[in-house]
C-alpha cells in the first residue's frame, strides 16, 4: 500500500487547538485543525487519513477508507464523530442487508390504517458504512442518491438528509471471498479514497503501551476525546473556502493532470470531469486549512493521489505487469509540468 505524499500528512502543528472547549464559530480553522489533537488521543498515526476526513467534510464529500483489519479504520471514524459532536450511525454491511435497511421504508400502522415513513440509519450527519463491499450491488446502490443528492427518495417522495452529511465507508483490500467489488459509479461518488498503512514500529509500540495502560477503544470519553467543533464551524469554513482564489494557471494544471490520465497506455478509463472538479475542491480546502486564500500547484499535488486513485481503471495487461493506480497517478504528476 502506498502512503500519501508527506505534505498531505501535515494538517497543523500539534497543540493549535483550544485548551478548554471548542472555539467560537468564527474561528473555524482553529476548531477544525484541533481535530488532529483530539483524534490522536484515540488513534496513533494515520495523520493522512485524519486530514482526508476533514477535507471531505469541508467539501461536502465522502470517504472510502481502505486497509487491512486492525489499522483503526472504524476507531478513526468513531473518534472523528466524537470530536465533531455530530450525529453518527453505523451500518454493518452484510450479504443479506436490504436497501430499505439503509434508507428506511414505509411501515403500515394498523391503528391509523396508514403507511408512515420510518427513517433508516442514513438519516444522520456521519454515516459509518462498515465493510461496504460485503453487501450486494443492489444495496450498495441504495447509497448513490444519498451520496450525490443528499436526499433519499421513498415511494416517489424525496426526503432531505441532515447537513452536514458524510459517508465514511471501510473495506478490506485483501479479502475477495464473500465480497462485491464497488462499481465505478459507486466509487466515483467518493471524494477521496484513503489507504491506511500498517503502523511503523514506534507507532505500534505506542498502541501497545496505551493498551497496557488501560486504554479501551470502546470508551472514547475515558480516553479524553471531547468535542472541539460542530456544524457551525463547518458551515463557516465552507463559506471561507468558497473565497479561496484559484489562478487560471492552476486551473489549467488540474485540467492537464486529469487529461493526462485519459492518455495513459496503462488505463482503460481515465479521470472524468467530475474527478477534475473534485481535485479542484479538495485543493481549495487544503489551501484554506494551510492558512492561505489561494491554491498553489503543491496543493494540487498533495491531494491528487487520494482524489484520483479510485477514479481510474487499469487495463488487464497493466495489472498483470504489476502496475497500480497509485503508480499511474504518480507518473502523471511527475510528467505533467506544473506552473510556477
């Protein structure tokens, strides 16, 4: 598994968060950068994944977390929801899960002789879709409208989802038996695909030391994780991000990168215009988190891998030769001239 570029792992210096309680809504950047410190109380390492989740939240997008069992994918999302003080629900995806179990359904009430809508777990701010590739395509597809339109239609009536709304889905990259690969349309709904690597030796030592000292991953309150941001901070941040300036040269750079993937001999499908739009949005959010009101080519480079890796499809012969999606994106980055 390939880690994100080093620049992508550096959201802010430790300790920039407030000492007591969340900052006022006007100080959105301080609130959101404080998330790293809070999540770090429960999760060791995985800074790139933490940053990616924050970027997706600011962009109104969704995240696919991929990693082998035991690298804290579920714990990471739980810690994020605790530090954000948002409504959170979890769906454990299984082969027998039905679409109505996700979106909700009409239920007949014998007392009133009428049907009433019972909302499903998708009606929340942060939805943890655990092991999303273990459920059939029909159930996977039940999330398409929710992820793209932020609404659910049942019996012809659209019902809006809460704001903010983020789907954080997890999947295991090494198990294939009993799984259903996500179709391209589903993958394209995810703003970012974040690969969680195995910890370094020092990080693994820290994990064991915490458990030896009594850390319980099921009790985040005991670990000291507290809310440091909320919906008001996210709304204020989105307004500020909309003002981040993107120079024509940087726009052209994003276009050139995405078009270069369509010309790669290793790919059967390159990045679509939706992918280019996604890269622009994540780059602006990253620039804002870094404290700037303009986007640089380095911002684009930092977000290119997690934003584009799941939007391309390798040719069969390229896969047989050991080519990966990450290596193709990295090659495009190295071969496409960046503006000065």
